[in-house]
C-alpha cells in the first residue's frame, strides 16, 4: 500500500527543505489541519476496557518524488558555531543538549568538522578563538594546553554543565563523551506491554504518537536517543530489543519481515472509540527516505505529525498550530541553517546581508534560500 503524506521532498534532504515545507503548511492550514476535537480519553479507556483492545496494523509507505537538493551535503548545515562572551551562557549553559566547545587560534583540524557532521543532532559544536575572546576564556577559566583542545559540556541543566564538563584532546574523545551523556528516554518493552504503552501515549497532553523502534542492539545509537529527547512531547518512543515473533504480533505485524533497525509510527484511521482499535504502521524506509540519521528521521516525524495528528486518540490538540507544527522543535533546529519565507524573515533570526554563496529553489508560494556559511580555515 502507498500513502502520499503532505508534500514530500527527496531524501536524504536538508532541514532547509523540511522547514520550508513547514512554513508552506502554515499558509495552507486548511488542507493540513482538521479543526475537530478528538473524543475524550475517558470514553476511549472505558470502551477499550469493556471490550478489550485488539490492535490491527497495516504498513503504509511513502512515495517521494525525485528532486535535486540545493547544496552538497557538506554545505547544508551550519555545524560549528562561533561562541563569544555575548552568546556562550545562553547557547551552551542554558541549553540542555550536549555541547562540544573547541578552542582555537584561527584554525581547527578537519577532524573536528568531520566529527561535528557525524554527531549532527546528537550534540552542538562551538568554537572559541582564544586570541579574540580573551574575556570569555578568562570567565570560563580555560587553561590552554595540547591536552585541552576542547571541552564537552554534557546533557543536562546549567548546574550539571557547570560542574561536570570535561576536557578532551581530540575529536574521538569528544565523540565518546557525547555518546555517554545522552539519556535514553524510550521505554524498553515486550509484547505484553503494548496495551499499557498505547494508553500512556494517549493519556498525555497533548496525546502522543506511539513510535516503535525495533533493534538488535541493547543500547540505542546517540542520534536515536537525541530524537527521543527532542520529540518526546509529541511521540512516545518504545524499543523492542531482539524482538520475537510474539512481540511483532502484539502490535499487529503478522507476516512482516523486518530489517533492523526499523522505525514504525502507529496512527489511527479515526479518533473515535471502537471495539477494535485499528492502527496503520507508518514505516521509515531507508531505501526511499535515505540513511536512518537525525535530519532524515526529523523530517519523517514532521510529516507524520502534520498528516495524522488530527486522527490521534486522546487530546491531540490538532486545532493548535503550535502543536501541529511542533514549533518548539522548529525554533531549535532552525539554528543549524538559514531559511527565508517569501517576503518574510524568521522571527528572531538575523538574515545574512551578503551571503557568500546562494542557490534558490522554487516551490509553490515559497522561496527557499540555502546559504553556504563562511567557515574558518582548515588545518590540513
């Protein structure tokens, strides 16, 4: 079976394309948002308890048209951010995400840029010029030496960042420190836990999509854990580790052959209580959507939320544009790149006056501008 979900872009695709689609949806909300309130969760629970819950899952796929991306992969994102006295506290200390802060004197090894790209979504990377930012260097008590090329500020609140940062002397040490500090907020479940998992998904405000991750590994990759954290308000993530046939049948996958890792989002065809709770399993397909990585999964989750939130059981808040567009996630992820909607600028975003390089892609009513960011000199 095939399902066309909103306006699908080629994958792998940059977040520029994702957010352009997001802004397109704002101008065309009548086609994406149904202003119907879902039935009360209480009615759903009473009905389900009275008749018993049976899940019937059908797999749907997305057909995504071929289209060229505006910039090569290395230039789609701003991966290393200049840090100064003015933005260090707000960007690093008040941000729960991990930060890798690289100290330099005008150049950084290419290995750091490669690492920043490989950990995109798992951590933020910043750079401090110790010559021009003497005030910041003194404020954070940086000690210049060959063993102190960077600091890793772990995931957590400001107090944890202040007390638990560590020096690293190369990119590999930074990678290990980042992987270690990201929490796994998903539920590890078996088939017998599925009904409780579904109830938990629908009982929150707003209700959340049940999202199931099948894997052979006990520990989730860092970018998957970062996805769990970023989207936990909208998706309830569970993982089956070394799933059995019984585990797969518990969510209705009767005859599916699953390649692992695999990600399925369970969506309901309607929001009303019935004797049988029917689900469609929307599968992330790497052969169509691209390698399973942070930006590609992020785009996939945006598309699912746009298309199916109005059908979600419980208090789905589909009449709330902030929820429907996951605005809090947009405000975080837009920092990685520049985007301009036709005739308007992003709120709170300073658009570059003279981009070094610019390519434009036309879509209906939208002018997406992808900007190649100025980077500091490589040390080769």
